[in-house]
C-alpha cells in the first residue's frame, strides 16, 4: 500500500502540494492506520457485499492520503470516516441502487465518526478514577467544598449556606482542596492538613 502512495507524491508535486510525501506517510502511519479495525467494522456494517470490503478500505486509504498531500486534516478520525461514508455514497450512486437501509445507515454513520475511540474512552475512565481517588484523599470538608464548587458549580455563597459555614471558610477550603488535588494528581507529596 505504501509503495502505491509514491505515485501520488509525484502527482502532488506537480499540482503544488502543501505537504511533503514523507511527512504525509508518517502522519498516515501515526493517525490513520490505527483506525483500521474501526474502519473495517464500519465498512462491513454498511456494505452488503463483503467481498468488496478490502477494496473499499484501500480506496478510503488512497483518498485520505491523496487529500493529505494537499493539507493534513485537523481531525483525522472524523476525516477518515467522512471519506469512507462519501465513498459508500459514491458506490451506491454508481450502482444506481439506493436501498432504504443504505440511506438510513449512512445517516447514522455521522454520529459514529464523532465518537471517541476505545483508547480515548479508556484513558478518560482512567483519568476519572485517578481524580476520584484524589478526591477521596481530601479532608471531608475540603472534599465537599471542592465537589460543590468545582464539580456542581455552586457559588461560594451557595456553598456557605449549604454547609453552614462562612464564605471566607469556603474560600479557604476551596484553595486548600484544589492545592492538595494538584499535588496528588501530579505526584508531588501533598501536605494535607485537616482544616481547623
């Protein structure tokens, strides 16, 4: 596949491309190839003739690579899936057959392309677990103040009324809690003291 991309490099140079081919190859390997499993699943789900799937994948790759020679897309995942969707639409048009199922599936694909990948979901969950563990290490009143102020978005006055403490004390707990959280989250040894 990479060998076939060299032909596009020559064509892109004659058209005044903005990105050099080695840079596009590195981008392609780093950003596009890791999406292959999701792309194959997408194509298999949305194309009836399974014997066409590998050809469709190659066509998506060629379109993405050729377009990247003109300028690297800012959101590669969305770009790859939009390219795949457009390719399937082109194939349906060429076949002059527009089954109702194909149209319904293609409209649903736009939301699938915007969903984060499994690696991002896993990373997000890990970060949330780490944050929850850090919150659990805070003294109770600091934790309650941080949750009410930074997570639930209450004002100092609302926190003061809910907890039955002065607004100045709320400010002190918030500052202490946030400082301690930063220390915990960035692996510095926190100096957690119980509020007075």
